[in-house]
C-alpha cells in the first residue's frame, strides 16, 4: 500500500502485483489518501486504461476505492470494509461488470475476521452492461467517486451519457479505523493499468449513517447454481436413472460397459442404511463412463446426495463442473477416475444452500485417480477436494492426483463460512499439478499447482496427512495455506518449487 501521491500524477499499476477480489476476502495494491469523513467530503475522478490483461482471472478487479483501514501487519489486511467503484466479477460470475462493490460487517481494527461477519454486496451495477464483457487491452473507463453529506455517489461515463449509482451513508467505513477513511486506486489480479486525468477535490462535509439493511449479503452457490438442478432430474441416462430410482438399502446395480450421459443425480430419497449400502459398480472397472460432454448447464457429471452408497469402478469425465459432486454422507467411492472436467474431479462439498449440520461427513474416497481437470479461467479445478462446506470424518486413502490445472488435493476453508471438518489423507500422491498432460510445464512462478493445499484464510483445522507424497508440482508440494493446525506424518516431497 502506498500513501501520499501528493500531486496525483498519472500512474501505472500492475501487472504482477497479484492480489484478489473474492467473495470471502480481498487483497490488492492500493494507492491512497486519508480523509476525515466527519469534516470532509471528496470527489476522486480518473481515467482507467488497461494496458495488459494477460494475467486476468476471476479474481481480477480495479477502480477507485474507499477503505476502512490500511493497517495490518499480521495477515496482509484482507478483511476490510470498503466500497469499490470500478470493474469486478459480477454475481453471475460470467462477466466483469462496472459498478459499486460494497463490503461491510467487519469491526476488528487489525482487519482480522474475529469480530463481525463479512457482508458482500457486489450487485450494484450500472444499467448498461455487456453480459459477455471481459477485461482486455485497450479498455478505457472514467470513474468518479464522490462522498456527500448523504453518502456515496458513483458515476461512469458511457457513449450514451453519464450513468450514476448511489449508496446511503458512509459510516460503515468507520468500524475499524474510527478516525479516517482511505480513498485511492485499487488493483487486484494481474492486470496492468494506466491511470490518467486524475482529479481530486475536498470540501467541508459531515458523516452520514448507513442503514443496516443497505448492504446485502451474497454467498455464491458452489459448485453450481442450485436453480439448475431440476433440469437434471429428467431420466436422461435411461436405465441407469430407473435403477437409481428403484434402489433401496442392500440393492446392487451393476453397470455394463458404455457411456452414460450426465447429469446423473442420486437424490437424498435414494439412500442405503448402516450395514446395508446401495452399491453401484461398473461391470468392468473403468469401462462404465458417466459423461458430461453433452451438457450445457454448469453441473457435475454425477451428484450424490444420498447416504450409504458405494460407487465402484466408475469414470466421471467431461462435465462443465465437477466429475463427481459428493454432497451426501457416509458414502464410499473406490476405484473411480475423474478427468477432463471443468471443476474439481471428485469434490466433497455441501449442496448449495445447506445448513452446516448437513455438510457431507464420514465419506471415504479410496484408490481413485483424478487428472486433467481444468476450469475456464484455469485457476480452480483440482484433482480432489474437501473444501468450503465439508463436514467431519472425510477420508482419502491411496488416491492419486496429477496434471490438474490447480491443486492435487484442496482443503480450502473460508472464514465467511467457518472451518470445515478435519480431513484425513493416507498414502495419497499429488504430482505434476499446475498444467495438463497435453501441455509443457509452465515457466516462472505460476499461480496454480500445489500438491496438497491444506487450508485457507487463517482457519484452524486439524487435518492429518500420513505417508503422503508430493512431487513435481508447479507451485509447491505441501502448503498449509495459513492453516496453523495441520499434522504431517512420514510425508515426503521433492522437486517442487520453494515458495
């Protein structure tokens, strides 16, 4: 963070500054001045022009920002109340809209998440939006952010005129640093900008109150939009659908060799019982394929919501989302393979909208392979995952993850959701992650490719890894990722970059 810029001369920000704007935390470069909002109003206006967008990803954003605090020597100041006027990933996730992105709810003076709960409202967009908008070289916008006695006003020049947005009050920016707010230019996510024609003015003003209801709270569905699911309940897979519908405790379904079109859903109503699981197994392991290549909606090839199932010898491939989405509990997945999917190959995560008591727990994934999974922005598809909303008692045994575009095994936790349940990994291997098998190993310091990512956002979870190995990954072998509570026993790593 850079204070000052006394004459607001044109500046170039970027491009390997990194950082991110996400639904749960933010980190960004910030050039700023401080303002006393009890006595001052301000107007900051500038032209933003993109010079290099080669590193743009779904965490990219930039613009004029008003920030609650800038001081945190402990965790890079990632949990701040702020208002961003600029470009950022929209709620739908399909474009980079222009508008106001509001974050509130924090009160800890060191920008730690202990006090308060993050509230993200990214839905205030200017009326003129291109649903296919992407950040690219030559993009040019003039943004103006103004604090008035009534709150914040944002404007953007367009070919049709000036579009405006308003937000009531600004005292939500005085919950951490109670003396000043900080206003300036912010950039995140590997984009280079030229900022010119900068205008900054102050005038006498006063503080105004932000009603509690003014800031909405957005928590995205993951790994798919739950409203898409009803379309997946049609019997597209023919006899397989009928067999699942009729299955009960103690049933065994033997799947002949062949390709079965996804999405396939095993609902909660189709469950086994303790000691009497429902078994779905390939007649010949690796020859019964649940295939998502014909799917248009962003859904997994198979979604398992039921309990006490055993899936044995199946292949999950080419889905727009995960290969297998495991959101039920007490299931066993063995001798299965996931490849070519648009998100994590085999993912343990709660069904969108589930309460914490219903997070998937007690699942066992053993002797499975997951490889060559890659999402559209090449930043989020792992081999295996138990993350975000996974309950206790999930176990991976003798699983191998290789050539996935992001991590081999991902146990990411968000502070906005709270810690996941502890995961146990036994005799697992992660190798060659960060690039696909059809590609050359990336040069330099890539942003993806960790063998075992074991946490996130300073959440304490006592994961246990025993006899696991990580080698030849693009970014790292074992990474606690700010989780201070992992335990590794007889684990080995080699030929991974040193962070």
